[in-house]
């Protein structure tokens, strides 16, 4: 471990392990709100009533302004508290110092390079596992990942390589995760990890920094409202006294104007919480009201989280339907062995299997297989020992193990059929392998391939790397799963379509499986012909008809109305690299992006954002994190009540939450604009009356002012936002422009009607014999 002197030096350089955000207080929120320049103007307006001895009006105006400010402060305080709870650091940590001594220090004093003794609880810094036998963590608050995850110590074979959080993800514990279980050792004999980052440099710190520095999507009203304020001030009429002119100004700029958007958003946020949808960034609700394109992950989002193991087929059985093969008895013994060992499962202290859903489903389907400990698997009467394990790599699309079976060292590699076929000896692959796997994908089967080899290398176990064993493999067979669609999916997709929101699937699965789910869910219309950008050949995209795999015409040359596109992440990246404009044009016509890595998902979403679409991303966390952050509106399906990966979290893990968020977003936007129009029109109409009264040398009584600027204004300002969201999404989204035709025609129309009534009333008054104007 570090010496005390070195740790003090590093603490002085990098600073304490805290995220620099002061604990919010309600008094502080009030002080911050009432320190804004607008309240100086409001206080000045209250003071102008004093020379007229209108004390009741002054009191009423004070109540109105204080009420409005308190409402804004309360909503801001709740938002700040939620964010602070995510950033809080407390408690102590055990670190190794001065040549092996274990000392207890505050969490805030931990520095990069410290060796920490792991204990169950929340991690407050990023760590790399140095010594570990059994670590299980919950990453849901950070990534939205639904299931607990097992971690393993760093591979000694990579000792000469620089540590990288992505490459060494299986050995990394990030700040914000919860350590559920640790080994039983104590002190330096226990589970040890080296601290890699602290404070705002951690993965959690970077995410929260993004939240704090996030620039909300600029609606038209954000820029137009400044022009409106200038216009209404210019329109002021200086009448018979300077103070009366101030009354007119105070009417034209209503004191509750800043609260209308906050109140609308706050009410919608509360309603979403009642539907078990948490919100860490309430400003995202207004943005949700303008969403045009909704992206969905497939597994766990459109479909159920779990996979049902269907069957395992040897190479010669691939021509038969996966659904016709028996799930257990038909599995070849050699293939069963591969399924029993090629996984990254571990056991919790209660005996539950911890690991990816695919691995758990497969292992549970193998008769006679049981996980003894982290290093051994019982298979029949044999004990198979792990020598090396490599977790699933999203870029290679494979995972692999090296095991000892008697005197033999066996390699098993599992992954996507496309990736495994590239690693296998061509002679071992079944004939028409690609065609057969595509046929299964068209039936909605999620398929993994598995291959094996005998390892005869002479390298030490600590020196063996992934590339040493993932080569020259013999194809063993395919594992088939079925992923059942969630019952609510078709209805939600239909509602989005009726609400003029385009739905798109972005998945790491086979593009044909995505098309199957797309048709079942209604994302792809039943009468549509699907053309797939399947692969790159000599820098040219090959387009195929999904129905029969025949060659299709280039959609950039000819494209029929009833055709939709699907493409792989590889094709999308190629198009984006060489012709970005063509990529976005084709992307607008694409309903399924398949075989997407996490980076591909980010690329798809961010490209749509760049070209002006208001986007939504819905996923269950894990490899969706980047895309959830890239979209204007991210909805994580997770158990974590506050996830920093997305502004919205559906605790019920249902995509019905997407429709709920969009409806409330449109409701908040519409009610905010309605409140805004009322405030502006109220001020304009009253200012007309004040000018006329000034000309006639009369004014309202004090209690008239109390009623109009007090009871009337407050009632309308806080009742209009109570309007509930529509039960179904409308084909038209509410406007976000306060100077657009819709807003101007409605506001100016009402003002014109009021003005005409005022003119007619004055004309009628002037015709009266008894009426004398300005004769005294």
C-alpha cells in the first residue's frame, strides 16, 4: 500500500474523494430564488403602491410574489435533494498503508493508488480487483442493469498492459455500485482492490457532472420569451403619473410569469411518480413533449427480461427447426459439456446463480451439471476445473473458457454465429451455415453458436490471452432461445404510432430477430417489404430482401413506399463514415438496427440528435447506458429508484412508461403555454383598461385590484397546470413556440375580441347624453 506521506501528497494533488456539491437546504433554495433579478423588479412594483395608500393591494401583491417564489423554490429544492443523495459520500474505508498495515480512514480521504479492503456496501470510488475469490455487485443505480453481476480479479496475463476500464470491465467496480457479497477473508487476506479514480473523476462522478452541466434542449420559447418581454415593455404607455405607469408595467409583466413552466413540470413530475416512474431531471419532461423518434432496445425492453432455453443443436441438426428439437434429451454429450462450462456464472451465498440471463438459462437446462465453486463445475461424475475465463466481449461478440478435464485442456468459445464462424476451421462448419442461422433468426430465435478445440500450447496459464485460444476451432453446435414479447408492447407501439412518434429497434441481437420482433410488435407494418443492409463487400453495402435473402436494389437509387430498411451496426458505421448525409437519409427509413455494439447504439441516437430529431431511448441499462445518455429523453427500466444513467426510471420495468412520459410531457408543455398565454393576455387586457382609465382620469378601487391581481391571477396560475394528460397520444404535438402562428393567432385573437368589446363599450358610452368626458 501507499505510505502515509505519499497518500497525503496525492490527497493534496487530486483533492478529497467528494463530489463538490453543497447539501441543499430549503432556506438556501428560497434565498437563491428570491435573489434573482426579476424579484428586484417585483419588489419595486410592490413599493409603487405605497404613495397611493393602497396597502391592501401592496399586501396582496406581496403574497402573490412570495407564493410564486416559494413554489419555484420548493420544486428546485426537491430536485437538488434527489441529486445530492446520489452524490453523497459518507462512512469509512479500510486501506492498506505503510507496508501492510490495515488502517481505517474516512471515505473522503481515499486517494488513487490506495489498496482497499472490500466490504459489503456502496462503493464511493472506482477500483480494480487485485485479489478476489467472490465478489457480487449491484450496478443498477449506475447502469440500470437488472441482475447482480459477479466480478473477478485482474488477469495476470495482462500484467504488461495498461489498465483500461472497458477492456477490464469484469475486474472493475465503479463508484455508485453496491457490493452485495464479499469473500470471508479479513484484512490483507480478504478481497483487495486498488483505487483508480476518486471524486468527480469516477464513472459516477462523470455521469453526475454530465447531469449538472447538461444543457437542456432549447425550445423556441427559450429564445422568444426574451423578445416578448422587450415587446411588452416597449408597449408601455406613460400616462398621467409616473407611478401609474409603473402599475401598467407591473400588469404587462405579471409577477407569476416565471412560475408557470415550473408549476406545470412539477405537477407532471408528481403524477409520474404516482405511476412508479422516478425523475432525476424534471426539465426533461418538457422535452418529452416534443419527442419525434423513440429508440428501443429489444431484449428486456420490448421483450421479457428472461430467455427461455429452447434447444441445443449439433451442426448436422441445424437444418431442422429449432422449435422441433427437444430441449434436453437431444443434446449431444460433448455439446452438453460445452454448455456446462462456457459461462461466467458464480453462486451467491444463498446458492443462487449470478450472471447473464443467457448463461443461467443454459446451465439450468443441463442435467447433471452443478457449479461447485468459482473454479470447478461438476459434470456427471466428473469435476471440470477452470484454468482461464474470458467474459463476453461486445466487440468480438464472443466469450471463452479454458478448462481441465482429466489430462486434457479444452477450449470452449461461445458467441454470435457470425463471430464463431470466423474463428472455426471451414471444414468443421455445416454446409449453408449462414443461411440456416438466418432461417432461425427469422423465426424469432435468439441463437448462440459454440465451438471447441484441444489446447496444446505451452504458455503458462498467467500468460495466456484471449487470442491464444479463440482460433482454429471446431464447430460444435448452436444454442437456441426464445424471447417472449411483453404483453403491453404492441399496444404501446400502436399508441406511439398514432401519436406520430416513430419507433425504432436498436439491438445487439441478429438483425433478422429484430425484424421478427418488429413485425410482431407493430414497429414494422405487416404489409411492408423489409430490405436489409446485411454486410460490406469491397466497401459496398450489400442489400438483401428479408423475405428470401435475394439481392435488393440500392435504396439510394430506387425506393418504394411500402419498403422499410434494416441494417447491421457495421453497415451503419460504414455509411456514416463515408457519407453522413446518406446515412441519416437511410436512417430515417430504418426500423431495425441489429448487431449493434454499445458504441453503435450511441452513434445511431447521437446522429439523429445532431440532425435535429428530438429523441427518446428506452432500455434496461447495461450496454444501453451510452445511448440513454445520448438521447434527449432517456428511460431506464430498472429497480433503482434513482439512476444517474437516465433522467427517468421505470420501476415497473414496463415500456408503458414511455407513453406515460410522452403524455405527461405534452401535457406539461401544453398547460405551460396555456398558462403563459393567460398571463400575457391578462396583462395586455388589463393594461388596455388602465390606459383608457388614465385618459378618463379614473382608476380601479383597491379591492378591484386585490381581486384581479390577487385572487384571479393566483387561481388561474395554479389551476391551469392541473389539467390532466390525455388518455391517448394525439397525432399533433403541442407547440413550443410563443411567437409561432398557433400561439400568436390564439393570443392575438382573444386580445382583438377584448379590444373590440372595449371599443364598442366606449362608443356606446360616448353616445349617452348624460356622459361628459374630461370636462373638469
